[in-house]
């Protein structure tokens, strides 16, 4: 079996009064990320990277933001669908790498937890997940 590489990107504005969820984890911060779902920018980017690697469309083709069903949705659902698509295409995830670009909050103190969480969601080893900021 060959090897595939996928690339994902996402960008969300901050919004007051909503919880900040990154990598499936709630992070203490005065503002969260605006979005139709829970705004989990990291899981959205990884979801698109997985789908892209097997040419299975993008996050919007599975979970259109116009569908009320996905209002406030837990983005773990999106990631799990992408993982299913990867497996359906006969592949498995061997590693992911990510860079979060934001001024606040500092990601460093949360990086280890994010790494473990993403590894668990993708069913891969912790050392196969790169979290940079
Ligand atoms: Mg998004």
C-alpha cells in the first residue's frame, strides 16, 4: 500500500461568551472560537487533512454549516467520520503534525494534554502527534 499525505487548514475568529475548545479539550479562556459547530479549529484542520489524504472531500461536504443539525456540534464527530473514510479507503493514520497560530492563550501549557487527546481520538501513539504553536 502506498503512502498518502493530507493537508488541512482552518481559521476561526474569537468570540466572547463561548467556551474555548481546541483538540476536543475545553481550555480556560475568556473567549472561545466562533463557528457553527464548537469551533474546534484543530480538529477541523486534522479532519480536512485526513479527508484530503484519501481524496474524500472536505469537512463541509459531510457536515455543511448550513445544516442546523451541526449547530454547536462536538467536532470529535467530524474527526471520527474522517477516520472512518481513511479506513474505508484502506489506509490508517500513522502520524499527524499541527501548528496552532494564535496570540492567546499560550498553547505550551496545554500541549501535552492536546497531544494525548488527539492521539486517543486518532487511535495512534502520543509520539505520533505533533502539536506546535
Ligand atoms: Mg472550522
